[in-house]
C-alpha cells in the first residue's frame, strides 16, 4: 500500500465509542464470483453524538449499517469488526443479533410507507415493537404506544392508533416509524435518509423532532443522507464515503469550512445554494464507478482533477489533514492540493450575466 | 360549480413564459405543480381557462393539431426509469420522436441523429444498445433529455428533473440543461421542490400552495426577501451547508390540507404562524407590483410601490389566531 510518507496515519482514540466499526468489508456473491462493496470501512460514534454519513448512491453508506446489523442476507460476506458497547456484532448469529436489532440499535428508513405494514393498524405495529423489545403487552403496550405517538408529535394519538398507514401522510408515517424506533429505547438510532421522501416544511419538522429526541434520550445517531444541507444542519461529525470507503472524516464545521478531499470539495462545489452569487455548478465529471470496475489505486482517481501517477499505485488510507487532529482524509495529494481554495465565491457569476443577456436579446 | 367530490388540483393559476425564459415552480407535494405541467402540455383538459402556446390555444384532446403543437413542447420527468421503455435499447427510444412525427430521414439518418444527441447529453456511443436498467440514474435522465431534445422543442417542461439524482450528477444535469438552453434557446417550466435548484435554473419563480400561486417574482427577491408567510417558511426550512444551525427557522405545524377540502379564506391560514381573523374568511387575491406578486392579506402594499413582507412569526408583531 502506497501513501505519502509525510502523512500521519489517522488513529482514532478508542475512547467511549458506543459503536466502533473497524475495517468492515462486505463482498456480494454475484454467482460466479464476489464483488467487494465495502473496502474496510472505519466509523465510530460516541454516545449522544450524531455522525453524518454522506455519499452518493452505491457508496456503501447504507450497506455499512445493514452489514453491522446482519441484514444483508446470505449472499453477502461480512468481515472486519463492529463493536457496539464492547460487544462484537460481526459474526453473531441472527438469533444473537435480534437482541440488538430494533432494540438497542434502531433503524428508520427513507420510505416510511413501505417500511410499515399496510394491512395492520399503526397501534398494532408499535405494540409489536413494544412486545418484542420491552415485553409490554395489552393495555400497557397500548398506553405506551399512545405515549410514543404523542411524543413524536402526532396529535390525537389515541385515535391514530386505530388507523392504517395509508390514512396518514408521509410525514406522519415517518413519525410513526420514529415512534417504533423509540419503542426499543435505542442507544443508537440509524436514520437512513429519514427525510428524503418528505416535503421541505415536513423535513424541518422531522429534523427538529429527531434533534429534540436525541437531546432528551441522549441516544447516538447515524444520520445517512445524500443531502449535505441536512448533514450540516444535524451532524456533529461527518464521514464522507465514496465507492465503499470512508474518504474523509471531520467535525461538521471543519468539513464544510475546510473540505480536504477532492471528492468532498467536488460535492460541495456541485451544490447549488440559496444564498451567495449564482455561479455555474462545478459538476464532478463522470460517474461513480461500479463496484466491480474500480480504477486501480484511488477509486476517485478517474474523476479527480488533481490526479497524478501516484494516485494509481494503491488505495490511499485516511491520514490526518495538516494541523487538525480530528480531521482526516484519504488522499495522497493532500499536501499538494491543500492550498487550492474552493474557487466558488471568487468566480464571477458568468452565468447570471449571460442569462441576462439572453433574455434581453429575446425580449427585445 | 363545486360539487362534493371536486378536487381542485389547480385553482385559477395564471402565468406567462417569455421565449427563452425559465419559470421555476416550487411547492410541496400535492400543491398542483405537476398538474400545472400536464395542463400546460394539454395532457389534461382544464375545467376552465386555457393555455396559449405561441398564440394558439393548446387543445387538450388528442387531435392532429395537438400532436403538431406537442412536437414543440416536450417534457422531462422525475423518474427516468418510469419514463423509459425497459424493453427498448436507449438509442431507439431517443430516435422514436422522429418516427412518431415522421421526420429525420431514413432509419440510418435517424440513428445518426440519435447518436449525436447522445453525445450532446454526455452519453457514450457504446451505450447506444444499452437498456435503461443497465444505466445509472443520471445516465437514464440524460436519455430522457436527449429524447426530449430530439425535436428541438421550444418549450421544455421539466418536472423535478434532478430530484432522483445524486449531488454530483444533479450538477451535471443542471449544467447540461443550462448549456442546452443557451444553445437552443428553449423556454422552460422548471418544477422542483428544491429551492436551491430552482434558484440555480430559473429567471422567475412562482411558489404554489394548494393549487394556487401565492408568490411570484425574481428568484433573488423571492428567496431572499419572501413576502408570503409560506414562502418565508419554505426558504427558512431549506437546509444549507452554510452555517445555518439553529437559525431562525420557521417550522410550520401540520401537513398541507387535503386539496379536496381546501380551508376557507386563505388556504394557508390553518398553518400560517401569523394569520389574523380576516385570513379565515377572506380569500386573498394575487396582487402585482412591478415584477413581484403575492397573495396575502398581511403582505401589504408599502406606500411608494412594492410590497412589505408579511410579519416574521418570531417578531411577534401580530398575535397568531
């Protein structure tokens, strides 16, 4: 493995991590051979902390957590380590894992309507979670289900218990999902694109709810999202994933103010914003490579504008970004590209001018 | 007129679109954005009112006249996989508009043109015989765009064209649309729930709520100094990476009401943080001053022209109902 000799290898302190994922790999059996989807992912979350996991479709941001919980099925070979509160999860039998799934580790998904059972009433579904994880039945379960619905901001909770998912709006269904997740009193909530299917004003409601619940219960959260705005809004720390690897990790502040990896810089440059000058978006050329056809060396090398021969020599590992002890990136050319500012604000808003010209020309 | 089972998906919407202009249409699901798109293209008959394209009324029946007009009005959909035929290679789908309208020369010529379109939208020639499922989301959307551009339309209706795409791909597609627009000069009705995307693309923006336009104006004005309380909430709820943690976000309570049962008065009043008694009874009309328009009792005319925005809920200038 080749990387810049100057780089300090990033070693996280093994302090009070609630979950500590090290070197997690996932290989999918696709018939005659295996394709590696995760190439040694390291992630960790402290109690009460929100880790934002960003990346584009197929980067492995969801698979990481499904692998941790053993939810990938028989076609996937998982290795590496995922220690949850001192207990190794990788290699546990499904029966052993049920002690964690939905209980101490809860999951909510993007599309609440398909995560809920359409033929059962809301109340029954929450009560099921309460029975499985807290041993509550009958009246106690019903009362607790009502309290949970109330807690997640559903008005008229007692009546809603008797309704079916199709009778509720998308935002309400997501609240129901959150209520079910809370049923197990989780230490870790994995929220996989929890607001992606929701409208902007509803998204704001759900994010506020998650924030309040976290402050109240001190649960840790893995917030998986492709929306950098949501991540910036919610996360304490952020891991950026690309093609099955974590390629940058930092506090949310550092990541958005001083992104180091060319891919992270690219993502931020590709984002339209509501403030500031309107400029042409800096699209990252190309597309995410297929897991079976990664370029040699750095997986981002074929889309990177800073690519050099050294980038093809081996996959770079996470190294500390100069002068910051909680900021690491997997790029061998960090030193060389460090000084190149994100040229966003400095760019004249060419687009706006051309556009104005176009319109005048047409209207005249 | 209104019977028990009427759903007014779009209620008295008026807008115009200059040649080469991009009008952004924002709003939440169910606000009538997509219905507006379909009405514009004559895919749906309006209960009242009309759509005029280049001086001619767009018929909503499948007449030859409609077909001729539709050649100049194309659509880009949110879900490219749903908009494509899974059983046809993409090159044939891109060339299909030529076949339908009987133009583009021989089969070989059509194929050549389709290949040129593929290059124009950034697809590789070797992907010509691929099927939609073999392509990524971004590539599929490029196929849809190529097909829409095949007939050199003068109006492009884009319904959430990048909502299903990843950030880096979204930027590619937005840049592509912008380049193509500059090159071919089409007008566009650009529908999105994402204010940032609309700001990037639109020359003018209209905000819809429950089938009505509640605010309209240049994107910079609408997004930076919104007049309508709904726009204010929408803008404040848009997550941004530029340090907006704990800022003055207006979180609206409740969901948008069922459009079958639109609240009386101002349709927004049950969720409006600054509504007053009048809002429950009087329907506000969309009033215009200069290039801005707003439909709110509280966003009054400010003496010397222009509007004053509705009061910010956190200012507590008015007591909520």
